[in-house]
């Protein structure tokens, strides 16, 4: 799962996101979803979320 569909993401899910400042390098940050910030059902760059620690980024991978 690549994190482009909003219905695959929910609070409490462990995901890997790319933060705004890491978009050039593609460095991923792992965390737990607190809020979903993207309103549209899909997004080509990943659904934007806020993690429990307050970091905001786009989901690149859903951790199983």
C-alpha cells in the first residue's frame, strides 16, 4: 500500500511519511497517524497526515 488512497489510512495506523524538508532526499519518518489532513479521496503524492508527535507529511508507505 502506497498511501495514495484516503480510505486505507486511519488514526492509530503506523506509516512512513516524507516530511516537507525531506522531499528532496526522500528520507522517510516512521510514526503513528493522529489526524488525516487531506480531504480528497486520493492524492498522487500521498495523503497528508499529522503524526502523534506533531510532525506533518505525506504517507509514502503503510507499515504492516
